[in-house]
């Protein structure tokens, strides 16, 4: 009988002592343990190691029972979880529970038979020779003998995916495994199909929230046992155990969806970099618009920059970007005369167009011009969006729905009106302007399931649509050969957002969506409607000049002391009353340790201060030294976990926050 420590899925930063029978190293075993008073159901935990002594008398310790149907988790997986628990200051048991598939965290093994494995690892030919720039990138990645971080900065259509596939091919040829992360579930099926076509004899498993619990557990076990050759998935795939790991790829590394915003608030990109360093393997970060932090590291020499400045197909040139000055125009539901004429030209040529508006629904708000009533969400500090197609008002934050009122609820006025516009309203106006055109709207409402999404994509590729009306779902990862025009509506709002990352995200979004057109033999054009045509951001877009835009943004951030020139964390609290959340944070600040080069700002309500009937506030912590910031957080959290907060209050820490 040995003494071991077990990590349990509990919101406390401690391990629990148990007795365990059996020989061998117990670390990594999944065990079923009694917890709490008798009669309560047992919990599934992970043994993190053996101990010589316990603070409790040995005779009082309960016995852990190994889950014999599940394999032992490898040491590298345990180290990865420990790193996340330490860096993101999150309880280790909750990190491990998050990293495990739902079936395994319940102590179960999937019953479905394993898919058949191919007989070899021979790759199918690419079909074309790489460009000189692509070949230089492939050679650099293949020549890495250990840990190295590469930034593959390529314009849209430059063939970054081909570089990934050739690098993976080299790893498979050596008997290794590859991990490829993508930002969106919507991109996974398309990329998975391309990877399967390229590597028909390799076993490829997908890991994302769209697969079933059984499929995710099977993928986890296949990766753990080394049967899987390629793991392809979204941010949660970074926790897949891979004993023969030889390469990590993070596609669209700038994408905000790599940052988890609930529970364990981790950055999959950053965790992937740490994991590559732990396993001493190369990692490739790919993007046409790298995050400013990544670009800064490449410029400072910490990362190796690999540039793809031209499109992979010689006949495909970058699209022409034009700003349309809307200050002296009367728009037709947000559409300028120039954009309407450009759409008409493409219809005449039988080419496809995309009108991009990153706001779904019919209108952002329904309002009464008589008394000023607007359709607010009673659960959130946000408006209910008008969805005319469904005859509903809907909150895009909490999902609350309500019928459209026949009259103003406050004054009875019958003339309540929609203000602003969404994709549904644009679709309606375009149908009026072009009655013979086949118009297809693509947003979270029309593509609310993987099956619908695939049906819509098939219709686009099959030439069954003339004009696409879409949100950011169409902004990246798609290749539509007949798309030659992109019109951007409503982009100006992000120029003056309070979030210092808003310009970076807007630039990335517009460059990505503009890159959907002109990718083959037909020339592309991007029309950006704006009241600020001379803004430096738009001028950089016209010149396809990410580098000058990035340098200008980095200069501004350095002057303001923003990341990457500082390091940040946010302590957030939420309660039924905002005063309770603010009082908790003020008390926390008053008990914070004093440490040089660490600044605590005053507690303030969050911008979206009410979400799902909970009031939210936060405190920003900042330092120019990452080690000092984490030393401060370690000491502070020891105090915070001892707080006796109101019963309904919840708090969490967000390290390297992406949202404010």
C-alpha cells in the first residue's frame, strides 16, 4: 500500500492524499476515489505522484481504485497540465479534467470499434511544384534539429497550407506525429478532407467540440497509443498526448478563438509553443496578419520569419483595394452606388461577389422614435437584435429571445422601427436591387449546424450563388475560384473601439476577407465603404502593407505601455449586484502584496457589465516583468482563496487577457 496525491476536478488549488495498491509508477493513473461524507458518489481523479508522508494519519486515508479500462497518462501530458495550472494560476485538477475527453473524465472508455489503420505513410503528390519562397520555408522547417519557432507570414493565397503539408510529410516519413491547430470548427472538415487526400495511408483524427464524446475519446486514445499520425483540431487539441510528436502547426495563429474565455482561460497558441519547447520539436505559426506579439518576436529574432510575399499561382494577383468615401452619399440600406454598380458588373460577367458585414440579424436594435424605448436585453447590458426572418428579438450574448412587439411597450406607439443593419437587412435590399440574382446569406443563423454549413459551401463551390452576404464565417480559410468582388460594409466602428487590440483585429479581418477574391485567374477587387478613407489602417490595406501597419501599431503600444511591452492579468468578479462584485475587488486590492514593477488599477465595471443576469467588474494587473507579475499573482492568490466572499459571488483570474 502506497501513499499518492490525486488531482480532482474541484475549484481549489490543492491535491488530496489517498492510499493506492499496486506496483509501478502510479503517476498518470486515472482513479476512482471516495470524496466527502459517506453516501456521496465517488470522483474520478488523476494520480500526480507518490508521497512518502501525509499530513493526515495513514489509517484515516481512503483508498483510491484504479480505472483499469483506461491507460496511464504519459509524463509529458502531466507536465503540460502542470504548466497550464502554474502559468494560468488555475487548479491542477480542473486543468486535467478540462484536458481529458468527457468520457474519460467520467472513467469510461468508448465502446465503438477503432477505425482501420492504413498500411503505410506514403503521401499523395501535391500536384504542383512549390514556389521558391515556399521551398525555402519547407527547407527551413525541415532543417530544424530541435525546438524552433517559425512565423510563416504569407499573403492570402500564398500557399501556407502547402508548406504545412510538406513539413508534415517529412515528419511522417521519419516516423513522427504531427499536431495541427486551426481556429474554427468550420475550417476543420475542409482542411481534414485536404489532409486525408494528401495522406491516404496515415491515420488522421479530429479533435474539436463538434465531434461526439465517443469520437473525441477514441481520438485521444489513438493519439496516446501512437496509432494516430496526425491530430487536427481546434484549441482543445493542444492537450492531445502524442508520444512521437515531431511537429506542431498553428494555422491563423492570430485568431482570437485560440484564447479560451471560460474556465481554464488559456491561449492554445502559447501552450503549443511551450509544448514544442518541452518536446524539443519545431512549431510553425502561420498567418497573413500575424498577431502583433508574434510579429514583435519575429522582428526581435526570438522567432524565425519565413515570408511568402506572393500568391502561389502565378496568374493570381493580390486584389485591388479601393476605399469608397461615404461622407457625401446617401446609402441604400448601407450600400453605396459604387458597390451597387460593382455588383451589377459581376452579375453581368457571371462572377461571384461577397458583401461582408460582421453583424448578423436584420438590425442591431428595434426602437421607438416617439419615447426613445429600445429593445434591451433584461439579462445583459446589451440590446436585443431584430431577426426579422424569425420574427424574433434575440440577444447574441445570452440567447434570450422575445417576440417582436406590435407597439412600443412604453408609450404604445405603433411606429417602432429598426435602426442600423445586419446581414438579413442587406440580403433583403440586395434582393430588391437584383431580383434575378441568386443571393445566399451565410452567418450563424443560416449555418447553425455543420450539415447546413457544408450545404452552403457546396452551393457556393457549385456556382449556385451570385451574391454572398456573410459575416466573419467567410473571412478566412475559404477558396472560391469564381469570387472576384468583396464589398465591406460597416467597418468604421472598430476604428474607435475602447479595446487597444481593435485596430489589429479589424486590419486582420479586412485583409482576410479581401483575400477570398481573385485567388485564381480572375482579378479581384475589394471595396471598403468608409467615412475615413485617409485613415492609416485603410491606407495600409490598399498597399497590402501589413509590415508598416504592424510597426505603427507597435510604436503606439510601446508609447502606451501595452503588450507586448508589458504583461497583464485581470481579476474578475461577478455577482447578482454590481456593488458586491466591486466590494470584493476593492477588498482584494487592499490585501494585495506590494511588489516593485507591478501596478494594480482601480476596480471598474466591465464594458458588458451585465451578462446572463450577473453583474461583472474587474481589476487590471500590469507589469513590464513577466516573472514579477507571476510572483505577485502567486502570493495574491494565496490570500484570495482564503476570502469569505458572498455565496453568490464568483471570481476568476485571466492571464494574458484578450478581452477587456
